C-alpha cells in the first residue's frame, strides 16, 4: 500500500522551533516530489513548498520562502518540514502530499499524509 | 502569482446533480485536480486531468474544463458527498508553484 505517514501532533510555545516528518512507503520514494500544505483552523489549503527527495531540490511558495525549510533523507524515505520561531499564527494542520506527474499537462497530489496538528500557545 | 476562485458554498438536493467551479488563468495551461475533504480528515484526490478518477472514486464524480474554468460535477449526489472541495493547479509560469482554490463547502439537502 502506498502511504505517507506523518509524525504526531505537537504543542509548542511561541519562539520555539519544530520539525515534522513524513515517511513514504509502498513506492520508490526518491522519484516523486513531496509537497507540504498548511491548513489553518477552519480555513483552506495553503501550498508551502515541495522537495524532490532524489536530490533534495527544494522549492518554496513565495508566501513561505524564508519562513520554513523543507528537507529530505532519502535513506529513510522521509521528508521534513522545519518551522522556526513559531508564532500563534503557525497553529495549523500540516499535510505532506505526493505529487504525481501524469503527463499531458496533468498533475495531482495523489497520496496525502494523515496530517500533523501543531498548536502554538504561550 | 495565479489564483483559483471557487464559490464558498453550494447546496444540492439528495440525488440531484451539482457542479462546483474553479476559475483561474492557470487553467488555460494546466488541468485542475479536485480534492474532497471531510471534517477531521486529510484531502482525497477525486478527479485529475481531463476527466480521470483514481481507483475507488465513484463514477458519479466527473470533471471538465472550458477555457479558464474547471468544473467538478457530481451526478446523483449522496449524503456522503457532503464535504469541502478544493481545486488545484500549477502556476503557469513556475513549474514548482502550485495553487489551491479557496474551497467550496457542499451541502447535500
């Protein structure tokens, strides 16, 4: 079964940092881009950035550039999202998702992690 | 950067047909993908490309595109289709920038 399994929920204080993990299984991890998506409470999906685990090429949405770091360790089929100097506004569910290039101008996020809930509170 | 615009809310009577739309310039270059998200769950891909369904998605779900507008159609909506639906596409000038629509909450009456 193809799946992405994320690390568990976190409670943090403002100013702390956090790393969320996303481990893939059931497919060749290094050949698919992995994206990170934020969902604030009651809000929609925000694309944060993406990484190619094969060579750790990471690209960021302008809205998140400089605010987060995306990395990967292909030896353990895991991608990471690093959030530094957390603020209350970082409280959200963070999802990783596999991007599938189907060709013919068609792309999709076909596999999603279960989500990691982050609560930032004094 | 590109934006994708969705109506915030749509309702449909049980068993009737409903279409959810997504509009944006990037859809002139790339197809949209559609995701269903139920409360407390991760999004699930329901339609991608010209009109393709992942395994396990009922055939009452279909997709289409006309110009800069993509549509997700549910023919014979069921109670279990009540959810938030998001469209997604790639930014036309940046292969690594994806964009999501704001989401449409579908209510099945």
